[in-house]
C-alpha cells in the first residue's frame, strides 16, 4: 500500500514537473530574431544597420539576436518586409510614402497600398550626392545630356531619386518615358565608384548619409568631384516632391572638397510591420536612444538620431511599441502619425 502511494506520488510529481516545464518554457523562450534590411555595402545604410544590430544583440543579450542584411535599397526592403523575410528595414521616406499609399511608382502594383507599414523613428537625412568624373566637362546636372551615368541600381530608392531630379532638368534615361537624353548604367555604389576611378563613367548619383564611404574613396583618389544643384532647381524639386528639403554639404566634409555643395536631402526612417510584437519594437526603440553615442561612432550621420528629431520627415503611422516609448519619455507625437 505504501509502495502504491509512493508510485502515485511520483506519478503526480512527474505531471507537476511537466506542467511547470510547459508553463515556464514560454517565459524562457528563445530571443527575438531580428533581421534588418539595409542597402548596398558602399552606402551608409549597411554600416548603420549593422551597428544597430550589434547594439541590440549586445545590450539586449538573451532577449534579441539581430543581424543586418545588405539589399538593393528601400524598394527591395519594402518587398522583403511584405514577404515577412525581415522584421525591420531602413528606408527613404518618399519611397515609403509611395508604397503606403500606392501612388507614383507603386500605383496599380499588386499588393499595394501596403497599409501595414509602421514607422519607428527618423534616422538621419539621406543626402543626394552627384559625383562627376574629373575631365567629364560636367559642372551642372544639366550638362549630363548625352553622358554615361549611374542613377542607381534598378528600381532602387536612389534610382527613383535620380528620376525625380533629372526630370526637373528635362533629362530622361528611360526608354518608355520619351526621348532618352542620358545613357544609364544600373550599378551599385562601389561598382559605380570603381568605374569613375577607371574613367569608364561620367557621373554617378550616391544617396546616403554624409560622409558616404564610396564618395570618400572617389574624392580621395582625386578621380571625381561633387557638384551643386542650382537654387531654382532645388526649389522646384522640393515644391514638386515635398519630402525633399535643401541641404548643404559643408566644405571639408570630404577629402579635397574645398567649397560648400548645395543639394537636397530627405529623411531616412526605420520602419517595421504592424504585426511585429509591441514588446520587441519598444525594446529596440529604447535601446537606440540609450546607446546613441555608439551609433555615432559607427557613422557620423547618426548624430541626427536624437529624440528631438524622431518624427522629422516621418509619414507612416507609428508602431504601438514605438508610441509606448515616446509617450513614456513625454515626447509629443504628431496627430497625423499617431495610430
């Protein structure tokens, strides 16, 4: 009888242990896996995304395991997000606006509007940088007629920016858009930089936070130089596409750059999907601001990523996890982006 009671007790104990395991294991679940989509390795997105991933993995150890993925830029990042292949992405505000509202390049595209896109915060200004080969004879964007240029990779955010700017100058490189006045080659930043240095290319457009690695490389080699955009063209672009704003690349930002360069910029944002857990987005947002100095060490453009600039250029509704953080900090969220 005693043996039977002991057997029953052991049986009940085993059941209790199993219940405890099933109850406790979810609380001890594996860390969130976070893959952040960036852009080509020659720009600013990739090193910044990689720095954020390292901060999250290190400072939120046991809770988050993050990594950065090189991509073709914002349009591909949006596609990866829609397909649930990444949890976070860096993107240009204007292109994100197009996708969220299914306008311009996203008009009539299957799957759009992508209304589940959610913003987290603004990162830094994405600066439009026209680099021309020395000896090309190009001193203005208007001089690119008949020249061989790289507007960006096919359907990348950089390439969309190029189209918008060249249109104001009356230039076009797309066969289905009328007279082709510019010869386009679709390359990544590093490949375009190599061709500038080898004398195979007349100009390339580099969109990124300043300083951008590939621009440093070209100017250090004294193979190319930055050119300014005329004030009236800057004004016209900003009026036509209101997410752009005037921007000055101060003299000395790059090697051999002895004068200011006048151009335009737009905001880069960190975005996610509405289906991502509030807890995760809250933790990630909080960590970025708490360890901001480490981001600045990774790239100077991240000096802009402070709470006061969190919503500059943001057009997407915020994710509730980000809202929780900013509400706790007492930072007023504009009504138009509060979900």
